[in-house]
C-alpha cells in the first residue's frame, strides 16, 4: 500500500461509523481525483461545540489531503429545525436569528479548518438556493419521497405512540438538507451517525436529479454514559470557543467510560494511549484538545487545573456583588437565567460548602460561592 493509500485509509477509518455505498469506492475515487465534500451546521446556537468539532476535524483531514471542503451553514434549514431524535418539534427561528448565531462560526472553525491560502475551505449558506425554490420545485422534490419513508423514523413512531403532534414542516427538513448536496454538486457528505436518514435523502435526490453517486460518511457520536449525545440540546455541552482553562477542566470532568470515544474522535493520539491509567488518559486528552484549539495555552491550562483542583483547595478570588443568587450568577458567568436555574436545581452551586437549590436566595457579604466545577466567587462585603 502506497503512502497516499495509507493516508486515505486512516481518514476513512478513524472515528468513522459507516461509509455508503462502500468505503472501497470512496477510497478509489479519492485516489483518482480531488473530491468536493461538505458538512452542514444549523446555527441553532451562537456557539459550536465539541460534538460539532468531530466533523470539523474530519473535514480538516480531507483538506490536508488536498480535497475541496465546503463548510455549509444551514441558515435556511435552521429555521425549520432538524427533528432528528426530538420528542417534539423544534422552536422555529427567524432568518435574522439564524444569521446572528452563525456570525462567529468561521472564526471558531478557523482554529481547525483553513479558510485562506491554497485549497482554502469555502463557506456557503443554504438559503442561497433553498430560499429561491418555487413551490412547484418543492412539490417536485417531495415527489421523490413517501410519507411511509418519513414515518419509519423511530422518533416519529415514538411521537405517534405518545399521541404527540408531528408537524408537516418537519417532513421538509430531510428534503431541504438533501437538496443541499444537489445544489453544491458534491461527491461526499459528512455527518454524525444520527444524520444518516437526512444524508441518504440527499443521496437519493442526487441520483434522481443528476444521476450521480454521492458518498455518505457517518461519524461516531460522542455519547455520555446514558447514551445521550454531548451537545447543546442535551445540556452537557463543551463549546470550542470556551476558554482554555474551562475546556481543560470540563474534559477532566468527563466520566472514564467516555475516554475511548474521546481519544478516537477528538485527537490523533495513538489508540494505545487508552492502555494507560484513566487519569493519565484524561489529562492527555484534555491537553491535546486545548493544544489543537489554543496552541501554547495548553500548558498553562494544565498547570491551572493542577493548582486549582489537585494540589490545594480552590481560591475564591473573583468578587461578585450581593443580590439574588440566580441574577448574580447570570451576570458573573454569562449563562442565561434558565441555564443557571437548571444548574442550581442539579446541585451545581455551593455556598460556604453547602449545596443550594433555591435560586432566589439572597447572597450575603463574604460568602464563598462554588458554581459548577471551575468557578469560585466571593461575595463583596
């Protein structure tokens, strides 16, 4: 096997759940020509998170091999809302909110993908073509699918059993996402394994409208011990634009049984690393992720963690004002009121080493507040 073939094999293996129609076919195509590939990201939040970063890292690996990468922002599909694995319809967004959320995406992704120089990645918005489709064209696209196909999805079946509504616009999401690959005329789409149905919708449309084979590559998901994804919808998110100290600490707080997936999906560390003790593996994982995102700041983040959480008790240096607990923490942390209330209810807030679950408690001067696992405040006297 040539060096080029070995590089292709590595990219098509590590962290990959499945490749359709075949891994061999995609490898052969990549060896023959420069392919065009993409992954779409709906701007349902202003921050991209570690779960998104798995696909972004894979895009970067293809870019390093010389292939053309498209970073697609789903500002149109984001207004519909992906129903995948949701027990209820997503709240619809305005186009303005979608664009506002996506404002800093390229800056966040630019830590991993190259948007300048030779073989720069492209940034596209799917409203550029989806908003221009006529109703006649949408009906024609819809004729390629059946209601039975849509209803086969597990989460729709679950809603039917629970007598929960399925809104008609939710059927249009895979249709719209599927049309993206046709509009961009790509060779490959990348996405999480939970996106397989939507990605295959695009494969079907590509065959029907362009008589072209579109490959689909699904990535393994970073799931917590309960089987839930790590992501903004699930409330266990690690944002890739969090501070180096926060990312290091959040990764060190991950459960041990998430380490295997973490090392495979978030790093290029040898998988033999997993033979080390869990605490050592976790430290290597945290250091590697922070180094990828922030370079030389990885070492200070490691030292901060060791000083704050291992070698001595934390220091309550950050002063906060007196007032109602939830309001003070919103101002100090940057979290929304609903997020702070949820964390308080989950037992993530201590006052003078005592867990507090009342968000309306009034803070007194001199009290020491521990918020989560990384933030320590002292109330001004």
